[in-house]
C-alpha cells in the first residue's frame, strides 16, 4: 500500500475517533447538566404554578437553591422541606386559605412535597404581588418581609422605595442572584422541550 493511502486511512481513523469522542463528551456533558438541574415533582410544581400564577421555572429554581430537591431538608434556622418554609411562615400562610381542606397542617407536614410546594409557591405569589418585582420578592422570601420593608425605606438600598438595588445582607444578595441564575438555567434547558 502506498504511503499516501496509509496517511488517508490513518487520518480517517483519527477523524472517526475524534467524532466518537466528541459525541461521548457531549452526551456526558448533557447528562451532567440535566442531572444538575432536574425536573422533579413536576406534577406538584406545575399544579402550584397554575394555581398561583407563578413561573414554574422560578419554583424549580427556588427548590434547587433552597433544598436541592431534598424533601426532608431542615436548615439551621429551622426551615423545612423542599422550599424551606419556616413553621411560623407556614402558619401565617394558612390564614390565606378559606377552604377547610388546607387547615390544620402542622410543621411535620412540611416534609410532604405537595404541601410544601403548594405553600411555598403561595408564599412566592404573595410576595410577588406585594412587591411587584421578582428580585425584591426573592429577598423577602429569604430574609423576611420586615427586613425588606425596612431596606426599601433606606435610600442606600432602594432609590424608589419599591425595588432593592442591593440587599444589605450578603446571604440574601447571594440568594437572589443564585435563584435568578438557576431560573435562567431551567428556562434554557427546558423551555423549548
């Protein structure tokens, strides 16, 4: 066999191997990305999104940020479940329900995915309605309404008294950026699927 034929065959083999490696890397990368941003509790999330008019990707982003989809998660501060609700906040949200179906739950019920997602999404809807701004609502979800209201009164943190430019607590500032980043990733991965 002539030398140039051997070179062509060798080059062809190298190209096939490179193509196979690229496909393998792409598949591995995609598997990693989708496993990092999973769609879990889809029935519960979509039902709550529709019920309260909250973007489902925001709900997924909050769950990802708060508990990384662990329904048994409990924070050092005592927040429980997928969306990390504080028991006092959970009790407060129950006052918004008129139906007896939603009355009488206790903090132990917060490990139930359906209950936690329903109440967590309801809280998001209340905060989105209260502030009219997703970033500010997320700050309130993390730091509480009282803190956010006082920050909105301070010109150092809010120019218009409605929108936070920056949260003075680093955890809260990082939280709102992380949720926004996670929401963006969810939308990019799943919106057109």
